[in-house]
């Protein structure tokens, strides 16, 4: 009986170290949608309206890059990709909070919306909720200490 317990523990351990299974696939898919939409939005804004609000458009491009990095790193297994995922999701959360607050308290600074403006209001506040869900998922799927 003890042997089956050991085998069970060994077979479940690798699952904990992957972030692209179960609900993680949905999380990655949402990040991918945001990576595509933020990239398209930033590209359009930079090509057509850059001079009207350069800061907002540069931040849109930065947000797109963060979503791309988060998407790729969440899909990859291993401790290094976990650290990259964690950094990307934390940068995203920080960006949403800072840009969201500035866009409310100093709307002149953001004459055009970004993905993170008004805490992601233009995207149904998903940009505010997504990094929180991402951090919860990363916490639950953190690599075992032996993998580091």
C-alpha cells in the first residue's frame, strides 16, 4: 500500500510543475487573445495616431509585449519559465494598477485609451482580474523545490 502511495506521489509531481493543463489552458488562451488584441490595437494606434498620444500608444505596445511574454511563458514547463511567467504577470498587475490610477486621476495624460486605462474598463475589467487569476494559478502550479 505504501508503494502505491509513493508511485502516486511521483506521478502527480510533474503535473504540478506544468502550467498548461486544465484551467491553465483557458488562462493561456485568454492571455493569447489579449496578446493578439493588444498587439493589433498598439500597432493601429502607433501607425495612425502616435503623435496624438505617444505615451498611451507606447504603453499599449508595452502591454502587448507583456501579454505575449505571459502567454508563451505560461505555456512552457520548467522553473525558468515559471519565473518569467511570474515576472510578466506581476508587471501586468503593476501596469494595470498604475496606468488605471493615472488614467482616472490625470485623464489628460491618456487622451487615448490603452488596454490598462481605467483598470481595463474597455475590456470589461478583464485586464484587472487576469493577473490576479494568473498569480493564483502560478502559486498553485509553482515548481517543486527539487526542480529549481
